[in-house]
C-alpha cells in the first residue's frame, strides 16, 4: 500500500479527541481583564498569568503606544545585529536593579531562555539534577544540552542530596541543579533556601526558573528575594509575560552570566528581538510594580480568600502556596466537563489542564488570581464553582 505521508495528523488528533485531551482554543475579543469577551460573550477570567493585571494598565499601554509611534512596530533584526534599542538597554538596567543582581538580559521568551541558555551552561560532560515536575521548556533545554539528566523527587531535599552525591562520584565536570521557582501547574514553591545550602557543599550551579514568581513573590521581585537569597543563585530565568503582563524572557545574574548568554544562547542569537513597543511596556510594567505595591497586595488577598473558600467546599487544591490554585479533579473528562459547564452556563472561564501538562489522573481546572478581580467577582466565581462541582459529584 502506498504510504500516506501525512495520515498521522488526522489519526493523532482522533486519538487525542477520543481521550478528551484536545485543546480547544477560545479567542478573546478585547483585553485580558477579569471581565472580558471570549467567543462573543462576557466571562469572568480566572486563568491568566497576568497576576498583577498590568497587561491593560494605562501606563503600560501608553508606553507601548508612545514607543511604537517613535520607533515603529518591529525590531527588524536579532538582538545582536540591529534589534536592540536604547529602550532595551534601559529595560535591562532597570530590571537588574529591581531583581538586585549585577545585570540582566531581555530574551525572546521564557521558553527561549530555557531552550537556548541551558544547553550552553551544561553539555555532555556535565550532570543536571532536575526536579521531577519542572516545566517542559526546562526539560527540552536539558535534552538539547546532551548532559546527563538526573531527576530528584519533587521538592525533596534529601533525594536531591542523594542524587548530588551520586553525581559527584561520577566525576562530572559541572553539576547544575535546576528547578522551577513556582511550579506552574500546582502553584507550590521550590525550597530554594534549602537547595542553596545543599548546592554549596557540592559546588553545584543553581538555575531557577522564576517565571511564575516574578511579580508575585518577594514583593514582586521573585523567589530569590522571597527567601533573601540575593547573590546566592547563579542563574535566574524569568518571563515578562506573566506577572508583569507584557512579553519576553529574562535572564538575571552576574555580569559574566549575561555576557555569556549574549554570546552563546542560540535562541538569543538567532531569533528576532522584541518590537520596541513591547520593550517600552516592559519598562513601564516594572515601574508600576515598584510604585504601586497595591497590585501585589491585592493578588495575595484574593489568593488567601479564594483558596480557603474552595477548600471549605471540599475541593482538592493540592500543594498550592501561590495565586495558582488548582482544583484537582482526576479524570480528564470530568475536568473538561467542569470547565465546559462553568464557561457555557456560568460564564466563568477556567481552563481544564490535562495531559501532557499534568499526569492524566491529576487532571484539573487551574484557577489563577488577578489583582483586578473584586470581592464580588470572587464570590460569583465561588458560588458557580460550588454549584457545578456538586452537580458533577466532585465535591
Ligand atoms: C515555569 C515556566 N517556565 C517557562 C515558561 C515559558 O515562558 P514564556 O511564556 O515567557 O515563554 C512558562 C510558561 O508557561 C512556565 O510556566
């Protein structure tokens, strides 16, 4: 029989649909705000990483407009050729100061930081010791590096120590411990203080992905500030696309690290720089985070209230310690059904999270708090979540 070169496309999609694992994309018809229009109807948004609500903050939006008028819509080149602007330098200096590090670099995305920088920090002669629940972009970065990957049990320091001892015996050139700061599906935090203690004994490099900590933990400065570990973590990867509401990846650390990254990270070297409007909006969002502490305060107030209420209803919120609050259901079909009814009948937008984001048997709806939500919004969401949860026998 003649081979169908693309027959697998349909077959794979049929199998995903059969297993309730298809992603259905809904389209926003306006800004990403708590009350937004999605597929033609107004819904309450409970699932963006825009924790501080800065994606639509007037100062951030204005900065983007002004810079676009002055500099144009696109960068035109990769950062090392002609894609870096005076705005980029300004952002990097400001961000380094905010993070209390020597230097920082604006990269294309958080994903690009992990997939471009990790393979340069470690290679075939090295060992990466990685938390079992690290983000997929870390996993890809480590795969690309060719380094030996050793997994330690999630947030388990004694297992980490055991794996480090093994790694040392193996005579690796470099050992790198790598972890998410805040785990994006569960909302729990890496025990970074303990990791730093253990790493020192082994001369291990520490790479923390602070994508969901920035803007939220440590008064917005991230997980390193949260644990008062300034100067003790070698590489901080991050994202301007989440708590800061705009777009871009970041690297923060020593001047040596940033020079190395500029010259070696393949994603930084080979992919076009951000439009100037994005860079200016990133600058403005850092300024807002510094000057308007009420946003961080609000997101935490909402987090504490909402989490307590859903737990009282009987929902399993797992290990959540941050504004990421999973409602763990288990069965992917039921998680999809909860999300569907919430969206279609209750106008509440919470996305089901299923495999490969999480294990199949830990399917869930992931709720994320946002500084712009009001107490009324939270109560509306809570009463719908309770009603539908009871209807589906989840609680
Ligand atoms: C832990 C973690 N790292 C990296 C990324 C990628 O960041 P970005 O969206 O900036 O590419 C994400 C995005 O979801 C994430 O959750």
